[in-house]
C-alpha cells in the first residue's frame, strides 16, 4: 500500500481541491510523466530553456489560474490560493527545480504588481498571464546584492511626469523572457526612502539589454541593464516608502514557496535511494539489512515527514493572516530556513547510504543533491532568516496571547491579505498563541515529552541566562540560540498538524527522537561559543537529553520506510 504521507504520481489525486485545481495539478503531473525521466534529466544536463514546459503551462492556463488574484481575475477559477500554490511547488520540486524556479520568480515579479494601486499595470499583468508570459523581480544588484538601501538603479525625471531609468540588476530569474519585470530603483532628485520607486519594465524593449545568464543552468538567472529606459505613469507601481514595503512583503510571499519545493525534491530522491539500497546486495545481504543504514534512512524519512507536517500547517496561518494576526511572519522564515535545511539533511542521509549511485547521470538523485543546496540560500540566507526568527522568540515562548483556533485551510478562497500586508515593521510586537497545548496533547508520546523538557529549559534560558547587551551584537552566538528556538517552533506546528491529520504515533515518536538529538547538538554548540558565559555553558549541558529508545517502535517505522522500495519510479 502506498505511503499516504508522501507524494506519489502513481496514486496522486488532490481530492481536497476544487475540480479545476485538481485537473491542473493532475495535468501537470501527467505532462512530466509523459515526458519521461530520460528527457527531463537530459534537459537539465544540457541546460535547455524551458520552452516546452512554458508552452504547456500557457496552453493549460496554469500560471494565470494559480497566480491571478480574484480582484484581477477574468475567469471564475482564478485566485491566489496558498494551499494549491504549495501543492504545485511540491510537484515542480519533485520533477526538477528549474521548472519551479521559472514559476517562483514569476510569483516574485507579480508581488509588487498585485500590491499596487496602478490599475493599468494590474490589467497588463493579468493579460500577460493569460497569454502565458512569465515575470521577473528586479531587486538584486551585482555590487549590493539585495541591499535595497543602496540601489544604483537611477530614475531621472523626464519633465513629463515620467522617468528615464538607467542601471543594472543581477541574479534576476526569467530576465531573458519576462513580459513584465518589476524593477526597484531610486529617483535622482529625492534623497532617502521617499525617493524609492518600483516600476514595470519589458524585457523585449530596446532599452532593456540582457547581459548574460550568471549561472550554468536551465534557470535563466540574468544580469540585465537598462539604458535610458522610459518609465511612464502607467509603469510606476509604488513610490517612496511603499516601494520599500512592497519589496519586503513580496519576499514574504515568495520565500514561503521554498519549503514545498524542497519537499518535492526529497520525495523523488527518497524513492530512488530506498529502492536502490534495498535491492543492492553487499556481503551477501541487502544494504538495508545493516543497522546504520536503517537508522539513516529512517531518520531521513521522519525528517521529511516533519518537513511536510510543518509546511502544511504553516499554510493555514499564512492564509488566515490579517493585520491583527501576523503570526505568519515567524512561520514564514521558518519554512524558508528550517524546512529547507532539513531537506539538505534528508538528502545527505540518503547519499551516505547510496554513495556512488548518487553521482550517476541517469538518476534524479544527482540533480537533487545539487539543487537542494540552493533553497536555503535563496530569498535570504539561513543566517538572515535565523536572525529574523530571533525577533519573535521572547513573545512566542513567554508572552502568549489569545487567538481563535486556526482551522485547516483548503477552501477555495483568495488570500487577499498577502497583498495588503502594510508597513514592514513592528516584528517585536507580534504575538502568538500558547505553544504548550500542542505539546500537552502528545504528552504520552515518550520523545515528545522528552523534547518538551528541552523546550521548557529554553524558556528558563531566555528568563535567566539570555544574551546580555554585548552578546546581542555577537551574531555567532545568537544564531546558535536561534537554532534552539527554531526547533521548538518546528515541533509545535508538527504537533498541531499531527493532531489535525491523526498521524501515526510511532512516526511522531521517531521524529521527535531526532529532534531531541538535534536540540542536544545545538546546545553543545552553544556551550562551545567563545562568548558563552558560565551560566550559559552550564545551562547548555543541562539541556542535553537522550531520546527514549524503543526498538519495537523503530522496527515498525522501518517497515514503512522499507515499503517505499519499488513504490515509484519515473517512466523512462
């Protein structure tokens, strides 16, 4: 029987969605399956542009249906629905990150447009989507990266209410083909934040100069330059501080997609890895007969399940967000940072088992091992997102507020707040519901109880041994604390989703045995930091715990893992 926790194209039926969403998701799976593994891998290896894929997406109206908010929709099924967007991310990741990337940067390019009050630009974007065009997000620059305070894209007033734009952008996906590029710049006649401008450009315009693809990949991550590009009133999306907010709020929307792409990559790689290991005979025994192999593959499996549980639950908070409920601002960088780094661990665990097989050119795993590295580094590094997460730690752990329960959000609704987020500030004032009830509900699960001891210890740390003023400038130490806090949040949403989906408690217990080990490892890391005080060092050693061992439970979980052998293989 297929494992219901993992995506499997053979059995996939997204019955939780409306008929048109189900049709499009299934049509996407079928397109890849019909294309076949050999062609998908060959396109990846030869760095072929995604013309066939984009033609399919245009024919089906895929991007237009999923990425046109209801306020700009021309058809009944068009809406911005994070639940079905997440489902499509997983499918794209499963078959190849290049496909996901073209879709992801289209999402980023649309962010400033859908946040804009410019009716002409919004109508143009909706029409371009209907035509099957892709979009791009012109924020980063070669010298400054994503430091938008220092942009060198300069807009000079033309005397007729418009501007002439000159400057370069770097790391811009789809910059070779985008019908609309949302470009961030600053006016030459106004200093400071009031001079920021977001405007729409067309990559086919004669004043738009494509320099090169800066990566060796099918992903077209471009460098482009504008030379006296004419920017009319209908091209201006945002001005002043609103342009700055639009940039950050767009990244809030876009970074969420990285978690489910990572999940898709890991799922496909897992089918390959377990099938190979289980059918390879070494010293007269299947590779999976060795205890260390079973542990590594079981750890990979439960980590992947945890990634899915956390991400699915985070969707609910994202879709339920409002100006009075901004909890998504924590769960969002968690999906970007924690889930994607878990994905790296999942791949590494399996790669240790399959060894040389993971390099072979006719495997999906070979590209998975490369592509999984990119996701923790896109839309802000792990360090940037950990530093962001730390802003919420005290309120989350020690200062809960009352919120109505957030249900599972699979309804066919438009997520309007994502384009009405408002000023990108005030993170330290965001409040959260009490994290403890999620743990209390599984107090009888041994390793959940053991991890709860560590979570309570972290609260004690924040109360009695928190970094002082000098240490608050030591990002190296703070990031170790951030990893400990991230584990508590990770466990919380996993448990909430486990309750909503009636997850097998053997799997949950095995997953939390891994989290107990992770917490202990990060505590030891904190203990070794140069600036850790004696009190912090003592706390760190006191927070180390040994997971509760249950050989019968581990054997039952292994049976689930072993059953994945031969469960799915992509058609040649």
